[in-house]
C-alpha cells in the first residue's frame, strides 16, 4: 500500500480521522469478579481484556523473589478469532514472548513495586480483536486493571502507536496503516512527569523525524490518559453508589 493512499490531500486518513486524532476509546473496569483487578478496553476496533492477580507470594522457585520489590509477571496472548487469519497462536511464540517482555518493562517503570518486597504481581492481557496498536491497547487496558486491583502506581501509564506519512505524523495507527509500510513507533508514557516507560520501533526512521514522531506520540498518550482518568472516576462513582457511600 503506497504512503499517499494513507493520507488524502484534504488531510484525512483511511478511516476518516485527522492526522492527530485518536480512535474512540471505550473501557470498563471490574469486569472479571474472580481476579483482583480487571478491565476491558476498546480502542477503535482493537479490543483487549486485562486481568491482574496480586500482590501475592512468589509461585514456584523462591529464588525468583526480590528482597526489595515485587516481581512483575506479564503474559500476552491473542484469541484465535482476533484476526482474519484463523491460525493457532501458542502462548510461547516469539511475538507473544516479546510483547510480554515489553509489557513487563513498561509496568516495572510504573508500578510502585518497592511497596511489596518478596511478592509477585501477575498481569495477563488477551487481544480479543486486532486492528492495530496491540501493544498500546494492552498497556491501556492493563493500566485500568492494575488500578482496579488497588495496586499503587507512580502515574497512569498510557501508550500509543504513531507513524510518519508524507512528512506528517499519524497518531494511533490502525492495522491498515501499520501494514502500509509506514515508519512507526510505539511509546508508553507516564504523562504527569513526561517519563517514557518504553519506546519501541521496528522500522527504519530518519533521525530528523524521530523527535517529531516522539512529540506526536507523547501528545497522543496524554490524550489517552484523560480518557482513562474519566473511566476511573466513573468507575469509582458507580462503586460508591453501589456501596451507599
């Protein structure tokens, strides 16, 4: 797919959005009663479910325990029906392992693990429907699930995937844009302090464009954080009504 097709002369993208416009985000917290925390999030047509257990005692080998902080265990997977290709997706494939590691690194930067020494926090994220920005949607869903579990964080950690077409940064890429030979990067941000938790780039990008793309990603992440904040406030309001507080 040629780059010109991704952005019209009038500045509109394939799905009708402007260059800096995010996909619609909808989310619910506390969707899975058996877990300590859970959340379901839709970002455009990409849908994810995140579940959190812990903090709890280290399972398995005690040698994994850290005396000064909690161990964060992340597991990423995709539902068999999440894409048009109906192929079996084992948990241990390279892409899932890589994504699990990226999620672990992201939440190690955000969760206040020092409050829970010699313990473990498990974060499981499953993509139910895939339409681009899988890493970003997983981070945003997992953030809500961690908050739902009552685990203290330094800040919301929000993520967004951005690309570069015709000298123009595009925020929150969908699958058609990601697969359109676009130079893109995924960025996870702690918005209040402007701290970057993770920056991932799979394609080549000229260094002159890097700063512009990072700025666009940070702006998009701040936009996502406002949406997540509204979801958390609404959830707390509903919870207080149910408990009669």
